[in-house]
C-alpha cells in the first residue's frame, strides 16, 4: 500500500478520534445502524424464499420473477455510490432517517401490491431507500468507534446483519406456508420503526457539510449504465437468448459506464467515486474481491432456497431454515475475525476465507431431488459460513480504514455498490436456472454453483496478489 493511502488512513483515524460521536452513546448507535442495515439483508433473503409463492400468486414466469429480485438490486447497486456521497453532502443522519422511512413505506406498498407491476415498482422504491440508508449507517458506525473497538463493532454489525438476514427467511417461510407471501414485507416495519427512533434520539445531529459537492451527473450515468447492463443480461440469459435488443442494451451499458468513468476522472476528488482511490493495488484488490465473493453469495441466496423448494420438495419454512448455519457461525466468528484483522491485517483472512467458501460451493453437487438436509445441505452451508465469517468483517474494516474521513461515506457506498452489483449481475444470469424443472433444474443448479466456486477462488487470488503482506488496520 502506497504512502498516500497510508497517510489518508492515518488522517481518517485522527479525525474520527476527535469526533464527539466516537465517545458518546456508542451502544444505541451500534444498535441503530444494525437495525437500519438489516432491513436490506432481511428483505433480500426473505424474498428469495418467497419467489415460488410469488410466481404462483401473481402468475409470474421466470423472466418476470427475476425482476422481483432485480428491481430491488438495480437501484440499490446503482445509487449506493450516490447515497454515500449524498450523506457526505447533506448529512449522514438525515440520509439514514430518510432512507429508512422510504424503505418502510415501500415495504407497505409491496405487502399491499395488487399485481406484479405494482410489486416491482414498490421493490424499486425499496432499493432507493436501501441505497440511502446502507452506506450512511456504515459511515455513522465508522465515525463512532476508533481503534480495536472499531473492528469489534464492525464485526458485531456484520454478524448481526447476517443473522437477521438469515433468521428472517425462517419466519418468512412460516408465514408463506400459512398462505401469505404478502406478510413477509410487514416484517420490515418494526425494524424500521426502531431504527428511526434510536437514530433520531442518539445519533449526533449532522454538521454543516454542504461544502462537499454532490456528483449528480456521475450518479445518473452509473444508474443508467447498470440498468442497461442488467436489462441486457436478464434478457440474454432468458428463454429468448441473445437477441438484438439484449446485445444493444449491453453495448449501451458499456458506453454509459465508460462515460461514467470519464466524468469521474474529470471531477477529480469531487467525484462520488474518486478514481485516485484505485491508484492503490490494495484498493483494487478489495474492489475485485468484493465483486467476486458477493456475486457468488448473491447466487447462493437465490438458488439454494429455490432449488430446495422447486427441486427437492422442501416447504418454504424448511428452505428458509436451511440457511440457519450461516448466521450461527457468523455470529460466533465474525467479531473475532474483525478484531484479528485489526491486528494482523486483512490479507490472510481474505485469502483463506474465499477458498473455504469455494469448497462449500463444490459440496452442492451432492444436492438433487432427494437431498437430505443433514448429510448434504447442512454441510455445504456450514462450510460456506466458516469461509464467509473469515472474510466479511475484515473486508469491511479494511475498506472503512482506507480512506479519509471526508470520503468515508463514498468509500462505504462504493464497497456496498460493488457487493450489490455482483449479486445483481449474478441474478441477471440465472434465468436459465429459474426456468428449468426436474433433472434440468438440478443440472443447471450444479453448473451455477460450480461457477460460484470459481468466482470465490478468483476472489482469494485477488486478495493474495494485490493486498499488502503486513497491514494491520488502525
């Protein structure tokens, strides 16, 4: 890691230590950020379990079913950068409160949606709300803790979010089995209400940050580029294949994203994604790592419940419960992994963790229409959980401590955007799996999971090759 990035990290630590928020109301602030960010985790995982029920209830084919997922991931991926930059400009507390309120209202819209277009539109609004609250909840957390306590806090944040995100499907599956997929969206309302109350009461009011410029042009280019790419990949991976419109959408997306990069270069440090961050090989490694690992994870969270319900005949609650080893292992191991990364640096855990995840993905070839949970499904999820617990908190800590305090919202937004973009593009390519049935579904599932293992191995290689050998996090 070069000297410029090291000095930026040191300056960030010094400024955060001087912040009053670093010494006041840390526990309720931590709870508020966990509750706010968990909205995105819970909603994504619960909806994945509900896909078969939604398809039946609203007569949605595989292509339309993808958009129940992608209509949420698209604005989330495209606007996370702008959401982080908007927090730097308008105030992180304001964006957290507004984003959480919007998410709650959109969740109510999903629960009451009379048809598929209304559900998709409400999911779009949920994505916008998530893009506002996620980077700013993490930025508030980053500015409220210092030293090793930051690593522990981020570990607790990561473990709690993952736990709520995986326990949610059990409750959601139970509601679905009772006959109502609509009820799953009501689960978000009490979480949102509690987050708003705690943030309003305990998160310090925003200072005047209007001098930080807001990169609206960059946000629009990123949104349009990712939207065109998602549209093209979704069509191309569907039944009709790579039609002229699918190819044209992908070409347009490349042009828009190149325009986004050109604009960001022109904006310099005022950009919502300052390209100077990518001068560091370590930052490049973290970005590639995030895209690959979270792309594989996004694929896992969509396909495993779907395969268990449609291919192996599991009930919705059983499919949701199948993911429970993930939060249990993460809850135990993530805080320790975050503290360890604070002492020895992220390179070792970020190299080893994805290799363990890749091994878990390969276990999926044992899952078919007769899959037994205890001997085939649970070992796969347990191994994946072990690998993820070694990577989640160290990755987040490394990103938060790699930039100056002025751009902490943009940095957390970028990392979250890259993670969600990985999941978005992975989901866009799953059309052939969601459209399959019987033995074809099993074969398509196995192929997709093997590709996920390859992505995890590539993430490990990025960490090993590009991260500094010794870089304890301050």
